[in-house]
């Protein structure tokens, strides 16, 4: 049985308490707009790069908006790349995050004020090891959008990288939200499925993942 032999829900559903998956939420035109925007963001002033973790470059390449992320901290300037200030987080992307929370029934989504986006590009060989998103001060939910090739997304527990965890197929246009009891759950990407990007998503190969976060930081 392959990833695409599995029937998927057509409406948002709970993967774990505080973790919700809305398959196919982004329309093709919205996916195309995000891909075009990604091309602009990746060009700089801080270009897309592979961050270094414990002396090793990640297989995923990242560009940031609002705040620049490097392992274990945020800054306004990309002092690990070229010292330039990152682009601001556009208001339309903030609003997309609030719309996403409304879609999954999150309590009071109008108060959500993300101030950074981490945009990751996965080629067919890229992976993301199990980790917690804990460099933020705020524990507001993380809102994640997928475009391009499908992936196997492993969503685990808040204690360690081991079981229990759930493997979720994230495909182009999918929305995934985690907060509340699931905000510090370990999660990662174990596999990219080549050749699965739909023709109308704007991306011919690889996967773009956009995650919105509220850092809780101030200048």
C-alpha cells in the first residue's frame, strides 16, 4: 500500500489534542501565490540557506520573515548569513494564519498575531529530524502550510522522540495546526514523495512548508 492508497478525511480532523489537519485547504491559486512569494523571499536580502545544527548543515533550506531563525534563537539580522535584516512578515500572510485557525475551529482566532514565518524548502532527499518548536517565548499555535510534493509528517508526543507518534501524509494545499497541549510535541518529516506535486500548485518538484509562529519577542 502506498501513501496515496489511503483514504483521507475531507474535513479538518484532530490528530492529537491540540493538533489538527485540514486536507486540501489551500486553493490552487493560493498555492501558486505562495510559490511566487517564496521565490521572491528566497532571493533576499537574506537568501535561502541551510542552517547549521551542531556543526552539520541541515538538508532543508530555510528563509525567514519577520525574525531570522537560527538554531536555538531568533534575531532581526541574519548574523549567521550576511548580516542583513530579514524581510517583514506581510499582513496578508498573518491574515491567512487567522483564517486557518478559524477553519480548524481554534478558540478566538482573531487574537492570533504571528510575527515570524519560517519557510522551508525540501528537495527529494531532504528530511527533518524529530524536534520541538521551543525557541519561541510565546506558546501560541504554529500554523503550517504545505505546497508541492507530499511528505510523511511524523507528529509525536511532548516527552521524547519515541512512540507514541502518528504519521500523517501532508499533500499540497494541506493545513496543519498545533498548539495547546500539542504545542511542544516532537515532530519531523521522514520522507518526501517525489513526483506527487499537482500540476496546478505552482511548484514542479520538492516541497515548500510555511510555518507561522508568534515569537513573543520584542526588539
